[in-house]
C-alpha cells in the first residue's frame, strides 16, 4: 500500500514541480506511538503528538504513524506519503538553499490535496477573530499546539494555492526554479510575480476577507439561525401562495357554478316553451 502511494506521490511531484528524486525513498509505517516520537533513534528531536508523518530529505526517509486501534486506508496513506514525499523532493532539489517553512508546508499540502472545507472554516474563523498567523512568523518556526498548527497548515496551503491561481499554473514551480538559480527565495518571488512577498501577502489577505469571512457565520450557530430563518420565510411564502391558489380555485369554482346554474335555467325555460301547445290557426 505504501509503495503504491509513493509511486503516486512521485508522479504528482514530477507533474507539478518537475522534480524527480533519483534515489529510493524509504517509507516506514510505525504502529507504536512510542516508537514514533522521541524514543525512536531514527527521529531526533521531539515529534508533536498530533503528527502523522515526518520526512528527512537528507536521508531520503519517511516515517508514518499508524493510528492505534485502526488501520490506515489507502487514501490516508496516499495523502500523508504525498505530503512527506514533497518535502523530500523539495529538499533534494534545493539542497542547502533555505525557503520559508510555510512555503514548503504549503506546497506539500497543495500537492497532497489535504485542503478541505474544514481548512476553509479554520481560515475564515481566524480572520474573523483576528488570529491569522503572519507568514514571517512561520518562516522558520512552526506551532507546537495542534490548533495553531492546523491554522498554519491551512494558511500555508491557501497562500500557495493563491499564488498558483493568481499567476498561472506553474508559478510555484517557477519560484522554486528561480530560488535554486538565484539562491534567494524573496528575489525569486519578485521575479515570478513582479511583487514583493509582503505585497503578495496583502493581496492574499484581501482574498481571505472577501471569500472566507462569511463562512464561519454560515457554519456556526449564526449560520443555523440564518438558515432556519430563511426556511421560515420560504415556508411562509409557500403557505401564502397555497392560500392564494386556494382562493383563486374557490373563485373559479364559484364562477363555474354560476355558469352551470344559468345554463340549466335557460335549458329549463327552453324546454318549457317547446312542450306547450302549438297554436291552431
């Protein structure tokens, strides 16, 4: 299962970024929670409890945590492997050249298609409550708490998606190529987009405000009240229309009754005239 997922990841990275990792990437699925964290010699440092995968580009090595008491589905494996494989590929391609942490995480989520409706709600809620994390804060530091990390992933993937959609398919690939050529990420962004990174972030914030701010309202309690109110209004309109149709039907039936009555009366009068004696002359 992991091997198939790795091949799919390789093809996705090659198609979107144009990067081919020449050497074999090893993937180890770890079933023990303890073995995944600091007790695993192969993984130096402290691994957050919410992490489901880790990647070590210099060693071409990926670890995946298998949930306790459950089996990973193929889609779960493919998603995590693609995310981590993207880290391996970008690390291999750039070598010692550094890029912001949010950029690499954003690319990894962008390619693995981990973006979801939940991520959209997360961004919208953070924007509405003033909790969006500035990207300069995510350049090298990544949140430890799960809530902040979830927001950081969502923001990063959305920003990468914004760049790719605003400057055409291949914009992210071009930024990576220019970064490798010039040795400087900020210069690469300027060359590809004709805008400094700060201006791009400002443009992204404008999109977030216009596109996502209303989403938490619809997804939360306010949204339920809004939808409920709308249903009440629609029900009221429907009831009025039904009542109006009933009144129109009653009026039509009354008119038809009068027409029928008058027709019968005329028939009776005509029948009376025909049945009388014929005058003799």
